[in-house]
C-alpha cells in the first residue's frame, strides 16, 4: 500500500490517482458484496436472535462503507463547503465506531469554502484525531468528543476536545500520520492536556 506522502494529491501522476480511486472502488464493492450476503443470510435465518445479530453486523458494515466513501480522494479539483463535508464525515465516523462505544460526538462548524483537496486532507486529519480520541475514551466505556472548526480569510483552525484527563497509560496518537498530512497543508498541530480534558488544535493556511 502507498504511503500517505504518496497519497497526497500534489505528489502523484494522474495515472496513479486513477489507480488509487479504482482500488478504493474495488474495496467498496467488496464490502457491498459482503453486505448483500449478510442480507441474504438474515432473510433465510429462522432464529430471531441470529437474525438481529446479522442485521446489526450488516448495519455496521454499511456505516463503514459510508465512511470509506467519505474518505476517498476527490476526483475533481473544485471548491466545496468544509462544514458540509466534515458533517457528513463525522456522521459516518459516529455510526461506524463511536455509537457502539457509547461516545458522543458534537460539532460546531463554521461554513468555509476551501479546495476539495485541502478539504480531503483536513478530513483525514479529523478522522485520525477523532479515532485516536475514541481509543482513549473507549477504555472507560463512554466519553464525549467535540469538533470545532472556524476560519479567517487566511487560515482554518480545527479543534478536537475530548474529556480524557491524562494520556498516562493510554494508547497514543500516531503523530506521524497527522504530521505528514499537516505538512502537506503547511499546517501545525498542538496537543494540550488539562483538568477538563484534552485539546488538539490543527491550524492550516486556507489556501495552498
């Protein structure tokens, strides 16, 4: 599999990007095939409990398909609303992961027009940070995560807050992934632990 630096929209040729999109479509197609098999199995199953379990697994996989689709590399260079994109992405993250862990995700998103490629890369950062927070919080069985995004004419700030008090004894964030993504956006990341929880702030220029 290609490294994240190779996945950057700025680094690959058109042929490489087409290959990556095709691979993503194939993976999504395989997931859809599994969902269809589960649906058929549930229809043939006579036990109520077994049918409910299969339906639950099917719903979980459908949520992962939506998340996978939201994280795909943009096909066209255009300008889109960052808030709308992140709202869709976070809905998929919640359904595929957070709801099953009893973790609530709240959003405060300012409408911002950015390029589709910068939106995608920032979405990857948000995904990594939210799932890292979820790994910390799931050890306690519940928790809360808040995503705030705001901007100026020149910059976009993304802030993720969770209610874990300390990182001690907890699985750490793989900063290498986020650092690579932030570097592609010429951005910075700052993580601070406090008495009310953990606050991670990523700031990037609004334009390349």
